[in-house]
C-alpha cells in the first residue's frame, strides 16, 4: 500500500502510525525488530544529517534491505527536507515519501515550494509532507512557536494538495524543559477544517495520555527521534561502564534492545489511543 493511502485510511479510522528516525544499522534494526514483533507498520525516517552521516545510497539500500529482512510493512521517508534538491535526490533513490520543510518562510512561499514538490513527487507516486506554522527545531527556543491557524491550513491544503501536514500545536524538537502541553482544541479545529492527515513532530517527552489525545483528534503520524538517540546512547554508556569489551558486536546489541523496547512502548501507546 502507498503511504499516501495508508495515511488516508488512518485518518478515517482515527488512528496513527509511528515514524521513527534511524541513525545507523543498530537503531534501524531496533525499530524494525519492534515493528516485526508487534506486527505493526512503521515509517523509517532519515534526516539530512543522517543522510550526510551514512550517505544517501548506503542509508537507502540498508533501509530497503532491512525492511525485507524483517518482513515489515514500512516506508522510507525524508524528514525535514530543506530544499527541492535533496527531495529530488531522495525520490531518485527510491524514497516512498518526502517532507519539504519551508515552515520558516512566509505562508505564500511555503505554499509555492510545497506545491512544486507535490508536482515533482507525482512523477514518483510518492507521498509529500509539509509543515505549517512552526515547530521549534533543535537548539531553537522552544517558546518561539507559531501555532498553525485553521484558516491558513485551508489555504495551504487547497494551494498545495499536500498528502500530510505537520502542525504546530505546542510540541518542539529535542528534550523539553517543562512537560509540554498540546493545544488539543486547536488541533481539533484544524482537523475539522481540512481532510489532510496531520503529523505531530517532537513527540519525545510528550506524556502518553497527551499523545493518545492527539491521535483521537486527527494526528495520523507521530514522529519520534530524540528519545531513540538518547535511549541508545544511555544504554551504551551503561554497558561500557567498568567494561573493557572491544567487540562492538557484543556491546551494541544491548543498546539495540533498548531501542526495540522504546519503539514497542511508543507503538503500543499510539495503537491504544
Ligand atoms: Zn520534526
């Protein structure tokens, strides 16, 4: 099934899918082990920095091979594509889905660039996600947000025909300094204004009950990144404490296991919404 159709189905069922970023073979494997174990579909995401780290061809080939190996229903997605150029490269490499993030530009410019990407992606039958409003990025002030306005959402959906829309309703990327509060009332109004499936970015650290409320009010895709990196690295540090093991194949699987457990936990929370 195409991701576009999957998201439409999820929207109709008031359900959501987990979209998990991977950074290396270990995190990729942990995510797919979880999806395989729970027999749930998953979206595998690559940021531009992860693409730079692994190279586009290696990261793509590894993800595609791993999806087959674990026999999981999964899609490969570009997270926060910053230019038409990177979107084009990912589509040429066989990505199922791309995000074009022009959220820091004006509404009209965001519509223009997103529309352009939607037209390009049509030739690949690929899914396109965009962001409207502004979700603070890593290193940016979390209070500096621009919440998505329903009237803008209508204009954006009509002007772009985008397949999925990331909304700014109070979440932020990275770790939260205080427990985040989502504006569920605003989310509900956006959801009633447009038929486009909605996406929540910055879900690391959002309380379980809040995540579930977001799903019940129109969020169909939940992005998770920071918690995965953190979980993996904490487990690795713990494993290496007072330990001289130099065989990474003995050390890494413990950290991979904690990623698997994290992803299973998140998938259960989302699925039980
Ligand atoms: Zn994001």
